[in-house]
C-alpha cells in the first residue's frame, strides 16, 4: 500500500500538492531533491524489483535511491495518490549513443485539464522540468539549462537540452542542443517495463553494469559520484576529486547523497 504521508515526509513536502501543472512541478522537484539516482544494488549483485511495494520499501522505507524504473514507479504512485491521471512511457536515451539505443528509460505522461505533460523523476542525466507535450515548446530548468521538445519522424518525440555539462552526469558534451531521449506515447504495459528493467540491470552493455553511479539534484546544481570520482557544481562553482580512502567514500555517500552503506557494501563498491 502506498502511504502518501510517509512519501511526503521522505521528500520534505509539508502537504499534498495541487492537482495542476504547478503541483506537478513542485512534486517532481521535491522528489528529485530528496531521492538520489543510483544503481548500487545492480553493482552489488542484487535484483531490481519495480513493483510498487518493493520500490516504496527501498526508496522511502530504507531511504535509498534507485534508477528510472524504480524512481518513476514511485512517482507514478505518488501522482495517483494525489489524484493525477498519469501512465508510464518508455524512452531511448541518446546521450553518447552511436546507434539506436534500446528502450531503457521510463518517464510519465500526465493529463492535466485537457493537456498532456511529460514528467520525469528518474532521469539520471540532468534535471528536466515537467513540460506540456507540444512540438517546439521550451522550458528552463532551475539550474539554468534549457529544454526543448520536438516531434521526431522516426522516434516520436525528442527531448533536447542546452546547458552546462557540469550540471549533468558527465555524458554531455556541452555543445548546444543535445538529444537526451526519445519516446512515443504508445501504451506501456507492466511486461514492457519489466523487459526494460531486466536489460538495464543485467545486460553487459548497460552502463549500470559497468560503473557505480550516484547523483543528486541540488537547489542550484548537481552532484555525482561515478566509481570514485566525485563532482559537485553549484552555479559557476565546481569541485571535483578522486576518492582514495574507503572511509571518505562511505562518508561522502552518506553526507551528500543520503545513502548509508553498510561496511560490507561500502568495501565491495569501493573495491570495484
């Protein structure tokens, strides 16, 4: 059972949001500020469950993070509990893609007062605000980046970003408008999400099998920890470091990302 009050406490919102575009934006922003993006269970050899009960137990109860299939399952449940009409979509992430990528990302289609919106509480690349599904529309992110939605002949819709690469997970080249992901509005079923999640967690070509990836949205910036490389950018100020001490790794994981690792898990992740 989804417990809305406990979820709101987890994301530091004092009350429910209004069921409108402003409420959607407020809910997504609070979610991303509070719950980190991470793939650590994949790297620890643990299965990734994306049913509502499992996701709530991990991201809310255990105060962990997760990747898109976990984050947006939780977010869809929160939207439903508020009274929003929403459903999942599948997307292809184009960052650094050299060929057509698989559908390894999920986001939400939200219907508000006769208009469809996209919302995404689980994109690890950067922070993209909710946007109405309108060809050519642009929106500003809170970190100064700009986003654009365009129709794509082959892939339905494409989300583009123009912003500083330091406010991303490191895959951005920072050269004008960059494709982030493409998607269609076709119906997505639980089996489709299960397939995408299985590939993401288990396929040897998945980036989540290749590195420890953690990030968190900051009020005016972005922080990442990829393997032992830490980077934090707020406004025009950026700091980066390579962590060489497992104690510092565990402390950084806790203080910046809110993930309290056991000594055993910390040792395993630091050694990889």
